[in-house]
C-alpha cells in the first residue's frame, strides 16, 4: 500500500474514532436524561449507579485528542479542507431535521429518540461534527490558538491525564460488562440500540487502552 493510501487510511480511521466518541457521549447523555428525569434504573443490578455514565462521557471526550493525533498526517485535499465538508454535512443534516421531522434541536442530543428519520439526521450531524473536530485547527487562527492552549494545559498535566484515562478505561470496561450482562439476562434490553452501544463501548475501551499503553498524552505537545 502506498504512503498516500496509508495516510488517507489513518485520516479516515481518526475521523471514525472521533465519531465513535461522539456517539458514546450522545448515548450517555440520553441515558443520564432518563436517569435524572424519569428515574430510569440503568441496567440494574449490573450497573450499581447511573451516575457512572459521566465517566463514559469523560473518557470519550479524552479520547478525541488521541483520535485526532492519529490523523495528524499530510494528505491532499479535494478542493477544500475537510472541515468545509463537515460544515456542509452539518448544515444539510440540520436542514433535514428541521424540514422533515418535528424533533427539537435543543434536545437532539439528550432525548432518547427511536424515530428512524431523526436518527438518520442525528447520524449525519455527528458525522459532520467529527469531520469538523478532526480539522478544527484549520478553521481559523483563533481555533488554532485555542487548541494550542488546550494542548499546553493538557501537556502540563499529562501525568494526571494519563492516569485518569487509565482509570476511566477500567470503569468503561465495567460499564460494557454491565450492559452486556443486562442484555443477556433481559431480552427486553436485547435491542439494536443496545448492541450498537456495546460496540461503541468496546471501541472506546480499546482506544483508551491503546492511548495509555502508547503514552499518547506524553507526545501531544503544544505546537
């Protein structure tokens, strides 16, 4: 495989990992909304406390930086930077949701939605965000400065971030096992949504453990 193909492969892999992190965040936010507003008993008795899904949100947010780090390769671009395509996908997805569905954009990432059309729109919203986040530094000098500052702060506390990510990996593994056990035990939970959730959890755990093993946070230095 040529170097160019490898570079594009890494870039696509990076965007996919960012997308996975965003999906995990949205799933967790939906579960937490039900936990706080509707007294959902989340995968009990295997998950001892629904508040633990905040750990998954944190782990997914931390994973975005290593995922973007993987995609730091030189690739050609088709007419535009891919953040332009991210904005385009976002605009089209939001337009679709506004015109063809009745979902509130305010609650798009917090409500548990089963409507197929809404979930298609939400899929492309997250896809657009993934493209945008992967190329955020190129959007403007202002965003580049913000990212550089964030890298500087993270690099100063890289030991804490590294240990935190390791601890969160264990918690995410517990969540995956708890959700998996609940699905096996209760056929009502054996839904497509939960199977997708388990898949994203597995990817999140692998990404976190890879990042810890490779000590990625020790290499993400400010520019």
